[in-house]
């Protein structure tokens, strides 16, 4: 039960970069199935499946850029464990070699790569997947290590002859960390997923978020984080450093932070509900002004910081699409980086977009309009007008050789779908905020900072 082999391959040149076996050696034929799945996903412009089968071997793979990581199993194994390991492996490689992982980078540091795999996996079971703890056992490549490897003939060796377990009381944080200036910064990022109708009403919506920490603290600090409106947090997951019992009892996030950047937690936001006197209430509850603009017909929905109102009409040879977008006055923070991707019907032969603000362009290959607005103007409401040239139904039937059923299908597909994206800095849509941050177990007082971000997730307008 566990991972038997790991293949690191280049999905562009379809070549092998590295291979590691912990059990019976698996033939590389499984990589051919992975390449086939990758080619199919690229052709369909969609995400590839995460598993493939070759005879009695199951292959789980993860693609990031030009590199694909393939883990094989022949016995019963938890699929989520294998996929999570591949994701953690990618994060560790980024912590060691930079944000861009390519075949050239892995070949240049192949010794470090194999030493990391030896420390991360024991007999096919992932045991240590935290970059902070691994950096104590396998030092990251730098100029000093390269000179040492050239002169002494070693590279990436353990920095101490002591038991590694004694060096790592916490797997995610090494000992003897020192900074001249102690700082900790937090980013609370929330995403809105919503579906709107043609009138701009929110049909369904959900909010998910995460808290990211950038910790540069000396020693072994212990942090208590208090959140306002924490009773809205649902379906949460934490970094291994968080004490789950403390959060379950009084909703305080207590942890010893990992050094550097890490994701502290992710969560779903419970939809707004009527007040219940018997429901447990946290210490910090603050009114959320965003919810004042909620749709009265659907009180459980979360309002968007902007409105989108499309109108469309399509005839035999011509059509017209107009879209009005703007920020709602109830939201104090400005909405920025707004992008609308408008998918036109299949009968569209060409389109001529014109916008009163921003940049609009027509993409022939995807048959869609992209309208980008950096910031909304204060004196007018942005409007997009699109003149569309349509292929007549008779020409369509002649070209496709179809009958009445094809014509009926064309009528059903003559709708406009809009995928929207946006950003709001300095605000959280759910009202969840970081109330207090206390650093204990150390004498210094660190510099603290918190930033809030609201971003669009999957926002779709059915026109």
C-alpha cells in the first residue's frame, strides 16, 4: 500500500526527466497513457484527468507547466494521498528551485531532487512534505553548495550528524531561525462563485477563502489569531501547524508558523441565515455592509460588488449584443481588473465590438468577445455594443447537410454566456476579518500587517 514508482516527464518533448522506485520497478509504458491524456486535454482546451490505467498499474499524474509528475501504484492505495503528495512535491520543488520548474532546472539539480525524494517518501509512504523541515536535511542549492560539491565532491548532505528527528521538533519549521527585523504579514483572500440571470439577479452564489502567511520571525514563536464573524466559517482545512482542538473550542487559530510563505487555512463561508438564539456565537461579531444589498428573492445569496446586464437579439443575418457593467454604490472599495468574456452563438460569422470605456476585442477562434476594464470611470457607466453578422439558417443547413433537428438545435444555442472576473482590494465579501494577532513565547514585538482581497471565482451570466 503506497507509491511504487515516480516518473518526472516533459509533456512537451514527451521525454523522461527522472525516475524513482520504492517498490517493484514499474515499466515506463504508463507514461504513454499520460501523454495521450495530456494531448487530448490540450486539444480540447480542458483539464486532463488525474488517473490513467495500463494493464494492472494505476498512474496518478499532475501537470504543472511543461513538467508532469506521474506516481504509479499496483495495490490498493488512497488516490487522494497520491495526488496530494504530487501537489506537495511541486510546492517543495518551487521552494528549492524557484517558481518556474522546467526540465533544465531539474536536470541541473538532479542530485538535490533525488535526495528530496529519499527524505519525502519512505517505502512508498509520504512522511515529510514540508519545505521548512526538508531544508534542514537537504540544504537548498546555492553558490556555497556548488563550490563545496566541486571541491569536496558532495552536494546536499545533511548539515548535522545528529538524529534528524532531534533537529526537527516541528516538521514545518527548523531551529535557530534568526532575523534582524521580525515581521509577519497575512493576506485574507476570498473568491465569489455566482450565477446570474439576464436581469442581473443572483441565482446562486458561494464564497470560499484562504489565509496566507508570510512569516519572518526569529526563534519559535507561538501565535494566536482571532477572527471576527468566525461563526460563518464552514468546511475548513488547516496547515498542520494549527491546533484543531483550540479552534473547535473557541474559534481561535493557534499555531507555530512555518518560516516564509505558507497557506494557513482555507474555508467555505456559510450562507446568510436568520438569527438563531440557540446557535453558538463567537466573541467578535460585526455587521457586514455587503449583505445589505442581498437579493430579497434569494436571501441566502451573497451580493456581487458589480452588476452586469446583457441584452441580445439575433435575426436571420444580423444580431446585436449590448452589455452594461458597473460597480454598486453600496460597496466602498473600487472594483478593478474587470474582464468579461462573452461567448457568441455558433451562427456568428463576424463581430464588431465597440466600448465606451475599456478595450474590447473579438477572437475568431473562440467566437467570443473580451472586454477588459482596468477601473470604472466616475462620470459614466461603461457600455459595450456588438454588431454581429450571422450565417443564415439555409446556408447553415447546406453547409452541415442537416435537417430540421439541426435547425432546432441552432435556435436553442443562440444565447449569450458571459464569464466575468474582477478584483476588489481592501475588502472581504463575507465580513470575516482578522481581529487580533498575538505573538507569544518570544520577547520581541514583530511588525504586523493584514491585507484583504476579494476576487471572482466562477462568475457566469446567463443571457
